[in-house]
C-alpha cells in the first residue's frame, strides 16, 4: 500500500486491501504477517526510518480495528534502505512510500 508524501494516512485503496488481508488472517489465526514500512529518499535516514515505522503502525492499527489479533503482526521499518524504484523522480518517490505485507514463516 502506498502513501502520500510525508503522510501516514491509510488511503481508501489501502483500506480495501487491508480488509482483504484482515479477512484472511481472521480465518487463519496461525498465520503471521510482517508489516514493513518504507519511505522515499527525501529526509534524513533517522526521519525516514521513523516515518516508515509510523506507516507500518497505521496499517497494523487498521488491521486491529478489523479484528486481526495483534499477535499475528510484526512491525518493522527500513526507511529509505530498500527502494522499490531507484531514482529521484516523483514516480520513484511514489513507489517507495509504502508498507509491504509479508508472510512470516
């Protein structure tokens, strides 16, 4: 799911995606998910790690409100360390402002 510049608000498309994930996780309480927050390269590293964390927390809070057990989620932030798209364009920035949901084995 993607975020606007310097924002942590869950968008309508992200909320819809989280609803689907929540339904799955509720039906499969043994499954766990890592919410990995990311930011674009603007800002310093510390700020971007914190912003990525806030984005991951926003996604986790949304999942909690939809009935997912907190024990099924882990939150982490990579800040700007693993961009989805290289470059200093708005297209690259928009691709890098995200939370990735990854299954935990």
